[in-house]
C-alpha cells in the first residue's frame, strides 16, 4: 500500500497545470500536491499517476513520494473560489498526493543539461507508458536540489479511458518529436538494454497492487463498472507486458526520433526572444527564472 495521510489544511490551487491540483497540508506534517478524484478526467488519472510513478521509481527514475490523501468534505470550507469549492467537495474520500518539493525549479530547455543516459531512460519510459505530457511546452519535470524529478503522469496509459481501443495502443509508435528531452542526445538503445529486462510481470503486479481499488475502472462505463479490481489490474499488467514485447514495432522509430531531435533543433541562442526594453541578456552562467 501507499502511505496514507489525512488532509488537515487546503493551502492553495496550483494553476500552472490543467487539472487544478491543490497544495495540501496533512496530519504527518507533510505538504502534498493533490490530484482530486473529482477532477475532469476522473479516477483513471490517479491510477496512471500511481502506476507510472511507482514503475518509474522501480526503474530508478526520480519521482517524488506518492501517498493517498484522505479528504473530508469540510476541507473546502473557507475556500473562496467556487470552482475549487466544488472540486474539493466532490473529492471527499481518497485522493492522490505527491510530496511537494519546495523551491523546485520548473524544467526548461535552457536549464541544466540532462545527461544523455538519463534523457534516454526518461524517453524510453514515456514511450512505454505512452505519456503524452512531457513536451517542451509542458515538460512536467522539475529540478530540485540540482536533480531532475519526474511529475504528472496523469496523461499516460490513455488506453484506460477506452479499453476496447487498448489492443491498438500496444505497438503504436510514440511521437517523440515534441518531447522535452529529445534534444538532450537521449541514449535510447542503452536505456532499452538497461530497463527492458527490469519490467517483469512480478514488478508490474507489485506496482498494480499499490493502486486503490476505487481508482480502477475496467471497460464498463464509469460508475457502472462491475469488474473485480484484480481483473482490471491484470488488464494493465497484460497491456504493459504486451507493449514491452512489442518493442520491435516502436523502438526503432524512437531511436530515430532521438537521433533527429539531437541533430535538427539546436537550442535557441540565449536572449533570442527578449523584448527590447529588457536590455541585453545576462552573461552566461547567470540563471534566469
Ligand atoms: N511535487 C511537486 N513539487 C513542487 N511543485 C509541483 C509538484 N507537483 C506539481 N508541481 C507544480 O504544479 C504544477 C501542476 O502540477 P501537475 O502535476 O503538472 O498537474 P497538472 O495535471 O495540472 O498539469 C506543475 O507544473 C509544477 O509547477
Ligand atoms: Mg502538468
């Protein structure tokens, strides 16, 4: 099981992303970024956060700790924003929390270099889970104490929004052209050799066991789902094992995209988009936020 905490105070909404996650204090004195069960795309998003987050962690990719956050309906009392009020009220029960990293910097292509080995592993992982949300526009990566951290896996495993379409996703080529790390010379072949053998049925079963029953949705329509949670867990495990076995169908294109990305799109020169009134760019070595 994931560690379970209880929310004690709603601090504020994080409006950078689309899903209006909230910053919350909990009874373990921790602070968490909470994804609400009542948010737009529903509980499968929370399942994707756990499955991808814990799978990434098992592959030694850096992901902040995940917990379940129990939310009482009264948590919303005093929140002035109507939209947030509604969201919290409908999210009473079990929600997903990610350890808040205070002072973390948003990833930017102009930030510290990500080593080719790590970039390759992240790209390979995103292709495996079909993460459509790690683009240079919306990288969903942070730098914390100088180290890259992966966040926000809610837009991966998208097959679970429409299970009848899942077989078609097994060997689908991953579009890496907009990936935030495609210009970091990602070593996809090395990543495949290192990580492929680690993604086993026992590992996936351990990861799926961490997903609360209430977040599992089989092919039945939301709310009418009568499938046993373990049957849905097995769907995910089988889907990910099939995706892994189908690497001959998607890996060559990924290797090619990594090679193209590293060749083609050189980073913009410093200061390229600066408005005139801001003056000349600072000397190299001075970081801008
Ligand atoms: N664990 C964290 N620590 C610090 N900041 C975070 C953390 N998780 C998210 N954030 C900030 O909140 C924003 C929105 O979170 P995210 O998980 O990406 O939600 P969304 O689904 O709305 O995109 C992120 O872009 C980041 O700036
Ligand atoms: Mg995001």
